[in-house]
C-alpha cells in the first residue's frame, strides 16, 4: 500500500547549522610551540579532584598558527579507561574550523606509559585526520605533575 507524503511533515525536518563563536581575539589566544605549553594549558582545564580518580579524554583545537581555538572534553570514563569516539573528535574539530588538534587523556594510576590501546587509537585518529586535512600534532598522557608526549617520543 503506497503512502502519500504529508507535505507538512516534509518541512518539519531538523535544520543543521554550523556555528563557531568566540569572545577571544586571535592575538590573545595561547600559542602552542611545544608539548610543555600544551601540557600546562590542558592541566589548567583538568578538575584536580578528577585527575587521579577517573580517566578523561580532551582535545586542544588549533588554528593554522597553532593558537588554541578551544579545549573540548570528549569523554569521562572510569578508573582504567574512557571512550574517544573519532566521529565526535572530528565533528568538534570541523565545527571549530581547526586545522590541527592535540589529543590528551589522563592516567589516574600515575603511570605515564602508553598502552597498546593508546597507541592504536593515536594511529587511527592520525589516519582519519589525514583524510580530513586535520593534523594530529601530539597525544599527551597527563598526570597531576607530569606528562608523556607521543610527539616528543617520535611516535607521531
């Protein structure tokens, strides 16, 4: 049985609009020149009550001059893991018009050594970013007083 399309329902479809608003002038945005600066900026965004409690994944969104467009929390998980959905990561990067991102997550245990899952995810996101012309500059594993940089270790 053929259903007729209701003309009114045709026009009640959700509209999608991409918007990025900032109140920070480009010249006032911090510029990332090395992993230490990235770590300091990311650490300042971390809730000190959670950094040793739950694993969280965040990204720094960067423009062409490596100035920070924003920090986005991707997920908050449990003591030993959290989910970093590539679609969510790149949706945010595209919406902010970022040309590069820095990945980060904390290890509540204090162990800075990347797991096989950390390395696999980094490679997966690096490949996805290449398709979108969004460069993955680094992946930092963060603890309350130190960090591990994939870029500094030659893994990116």
